[in-house]
């Protein structure tokens, strides 16, 4: 072991993406002595938290356990915007287009429409249920089938992941947090009343507690038997050209949208308003068969991949969209077997908290998850019930 280079730290946060930047900010604003470490220099394009826009919505069809997190996250982003003058959250509305009673197996999103409505009603979230004709009238940019209806949530929209992370890290540093970027952690161990974090250069940091929010790299710090529970998958984001001058205003001023179709788990896509005046649309799907090594995978999106997605999901549904790809990029989802989050103690170290992975639908909750993790580390208790995200849910323990 290298010489101890730092001690007297209350909390060290490993990984400063969506969850880690939020945890660092929340710990720093409470006056804790905290250090944040990242192997890259966030915000960056090498993990799970980039790509200009991320959907946020409050009637969470993946389950009611998530709703308190997203409601709190929106409050935190509003506070951050007021404090920093940065635009983070854009409430342009969120639209779900689906077939009523859709029984296709989509994992957490099975009966997505029914479960979204249930969450919205349970928590009193403002929404409209739109019949087929209403949907076509209000949103002419979408080609709606005769058996499809809509759920529209005016308080939904999109978050800028880069802006959110930058604001949280900037505020954390302003409040006294120490940031160490381009720094690789090679080990975490627990000794008595503290943890020791070992860095690639052999230096160590002693802290009372640690938060491990390393995303796709989290499995490096877990027992080998648990690695299969945390699987990094390659995802693709595509920006297609629009050729519909008459529809440009509806694409510019429209909502974010999600659209399950067909009968397969991967028959699902989501997209955003046009942020460049009606020239392009960012649209993406999700794939759960592209397991990769986060340090070594193909970050380029092939033209054939974009075309296959366009033909399978977008053609005939998004009016004025052409198959011409203006740009494309990849990101990582680190997914558990049931796509739920893990927010719990490390299996071998009760002073190390796992805050990862978030299975591709975590960004909208991240500001609140960071707050819960920071308070759990500093005070021993979370303001929001996290029992649904226990590690035992994944291990069967």
C-alpha cells in the first residue's frame, strides 16, 4: 500500500456522473468534508450521462417507488437553476403513445400506459388522457394508428445532463468539495471505523464513508460472483434530418415522447423536440443484447445500425423524418436483471454505499438519489424510502 496521502475526510464519492455529482453537491452543501473522484473529467461522453437531452417525467410507469425521487429531483434542479443561472430542466411536456392494454413483455415497461396512469393518479400528477382523434389533432407530427391513444404530462420534459452535472460539480467545489478528475481508483477497503480508497499511483485516501457511483465500472469493486448483476450495454442515439418545413414548428415546440409498438421488448423508441429549429430530431431506442466492456467497445454507430432502427421503428410514425443521419453517438446503460436501481450498502463493506447502476432510466431521478445517498452516508437515514432498491432484490437474498 502506498503512503496515506489524505485523511480526515468524511466522505469520498467515486464516480461523478449523474448520481455521483449529485451526491457530492448534496454533501458539500451540508458542510461535509468531501472528495469526489472520476476516472475521466465530467461531463464527458464515455459513460452513461451525456447526449444533450434526457427525458424526465413524473408519472413513472416503471413503478410508484420511483415517483418520490423524480418529484424531488425536479425541485433540486429548480433550486440549482436559481443558484447558478444555468438552464437544466425544460418542461415542454411528455407524451406517451401506446395501445391500451398492450401486453407485450417489455420488462419494467410492460403495460407502460396503464402503469403510468396509475402512478399519475396515485401521486396527483397533472395529466391528460388523449383518445386517438385528440392525439392526432394536438400532435399532428405523429402518425397515430387507429388503436393508439396518448398520455400527456405537461410537467414532463427534458434535462440537460451535461448542464446538471456541471452545475452540481461547480457548486460542490464552490462549497469546499475537492474534485479529483482523470484519477483512477484501483481499490476500496474498509478498516475499523473508516474506508481506504487506493488510487492508481499508489496514494490512498482515508474517509469515514464512501459512495460508489461508478456506473459501468461498478462491478470492478464487487465480488466476482456479483458481476453478472451489473451489465453494461451499448446504446445508440441518432439525430435524423427533418424535411417538413410546414411541420417544423410542431417539432420545435413539441413534447418529448415515448412510443412502445409491436410485440418485442425492443419495439420501443423515444425522442425529443427539435432543438435546432426543425433541422434534426434526436431519437433513440434501447437494446439489451449488446453487452460490452466499458473500457473497450465500439463507440461508433454504423450507418446500417441507424437505418435498421429507422426502418423498424420510425418510418411511418414520425412525419417529415428522413433516414438521413446527421450525427449519432453511443452511451452505456448498466442494467440489473430486473432493470431496477441498486441503492444499498456494499455486500462486504457497510461503510461503502452502492449507488449504481440505474439501468438506463435513472437520470431523471439522479438529483434526488444523490441527496438520499449523501444523507444516508452523513446522517444514517434517507428522506425517501429506498427499500425497493435493496441489493437483495437482485441477489435473491
